[in-house]
C-alpha cells in the first residue's frame, strides 16, 4: 500500500515537473516569435516587442489575483484552471495564425501567460511538497532544471518553425509563400502545445486526490498588499523588475541582433564553434540568416541553465549577495563591451550574458525574503508582480534599437545590471529579518 502510494506521489511529481518544462518552453518561444512577427507583419522593433509586452504584462495583471485564487481553490483545481486558461491562449494563437492578425497574437500571448502565472503560483510549493520533506529543496531544483531545459529547446524549435526564409533587413521582401510557411509554423507549434497542455489537464484531473493529499495547505491571501509597507520588499520588487526586463530585452532582440550585418550577418565565425554551429545548421549561404540566429538564441538560455548548476555550487562557498554583485557586474561589463566594441566577437559575448543571468532571480528573491518585514506571501506576491519588467523594458529597448541599432540598445540592460549590483551590495549591509532556514522552501 505504501509502495503504491509512493508510486502515485512520484507520478504526480513527474507531472508537476512537466509543468515546469512546459512553461519554460512556452516562455522562450516568445524570442523567435518576436523576430517572426517583425517580418510576417512588417513591424518596427517597438511593434514587434509588443509581443513580449503582451506576454509579461500578464504577470502584473494576474499575479495577485492568482495568489487569491490558489488560496481559495487550493493547488490542484488552480493548476487545472491554469491549464484551461493556457489552452484558451493556444486556441487564440491558432486563430491568429490562420487569419494572420497580429492583434490576436497579442491577445493569445496575454491569455497564455495569464495561465502560466497561475501555474507558477500553484506549482512551486506543490513541487516542494510532493514527497519526503527532507527532499523538498532537491525536488524544486530538479523541477527548475527541467524549466531551464524547456527554455533551451524553445528557441531551437521556434526558429525552425517560425523563421524559415524570414528576413527583416532593409531591402528584403517576404514572399507570400514564406509568410504562409511562417504562419503555418506558428499554427503547428501552438497546436501541439495545446495538445500537451490538454493531456496534462486530464492527468491532473484524474490524479487530483493523491496530489491534493500531498499538497501543502494554501497560504492565506490576506495582507497581500502589506509588502508595500516594507522597504526591502519594494527594493526587491524593483530588482526583479530590472532583472527580468534586462533578461527578456536581450533574449527577444538576440536573433535580430545576431542577424544584423554589424555582428554575424556577413560572418561564418559562429559555424566554426562545434556545438553552436551544429545546432544553428548552416544553410550554405555566407553569413548568419535570421533562422540560424534564432537557433543560436538557445545558447543564451542554455547559458542560464549551465550557470544555475555552477552557481548552486558557488553559493555553498560564497555569500549570496557577493555572488550576485559579481555576476551583475560581469553582465554589465559584457553589455558595455557589445555597445563599445561590437563586431563578430560581440555576438559571442552577448550570448554568454545568459550564463551570468542564471542565479540572479533566485538570489534576488531570497535576499529580499530574508530582509523584508512583510509576510513571505505578501513579499512573494509583489516580487511575482514585478516580473512585469519583462513587458516594459523590452519596449524601451525596441525604441533604442530602432533609432540607434541593436548593439546600442544593450546600454539599457547594462544600466539595469549596474543597479542590481548596487542592490546586491546594499543587501550585504542590511539586517536579516528571517534566516534562510526559517523561510518556506520556495515560492
């Protein structure tokens, strides 16, 4: 009986881990999508970045209501509601691809991200709770690793499906056939994603009893706004805003940046790097096409995946605020290098920024929770809401790139990383309100 129970719990945890993979994969699809819609709908950089805005604006709108929903419905019903919302978003994306309407694309991305927001609020504590309490940290790290795998694979598949033959450089024309193929690729991607999400929804419905019994009691939604009275909750919120904004701004413009003539547009240097060149898959034409550049974006997110593994080890030897200060300073320097030096090497440097983004979100999160005088639930809710930085800053970067070029636009992420370095130094000097061991396993 105990063995059967353990098997059920393991299956439930596997399903929750699949959720982490799914939302990482779906989120990273936004990067090649930004490049695709720019060409398909003949958009400016700012208009194309509206795709990222629509997706990440959902975090601002839905985070606090999601916390209240999870508190009322508990984890499993909330996850099913989230998956149904994501299915609705996929269906809107299918309609958008079939009628070639960019406004519907934006609506579909917003609805899809709304479901993902609810999913994150519900699934994080659930992943930690499904099994022996002693293994809660391990289970969460494992789930987040699969999330990173999803963010690595998303750009590869998205570039393959969305960007075949699509070009956005001045003087290039997208033929009706190429446009139709790109729209068909978007249709295919979200069709299969819709099927995966539907299967997960069915599984969670059938497994609702065993998962519910293992799930933690939901946190109270009362006092969610109390974080606004805590200086460190507000500072942490600003830090998350800047970090997510910088990371998303770089990721969503990366394919366009690498494809530009000033970086890799006329160079085959990237194809000489064994794994990178293999995954980019040269089409035999000199220089890096938009599709090849889109596949290279996977290495930006792959760097974050590798960096988490390295960072986990470093955090056992180096204080969190010191490691955050070091990583943010290096990321800022790399952005300045791209801005000042440019050229082929700047492409490799820009991709490597992902390696140093890796530990920023969890470290900012924990540093803030340790110093906030508000409740963990309220502070966490504010920090999740601050992910809206991924909606706002890419628009500003789009304005800069449209006016001065993609390399110049990295000056804004550089400023964000400098501010985050200041945050890390200040955190090292601030008193700790609650020790790490006193905090809940993860939010």
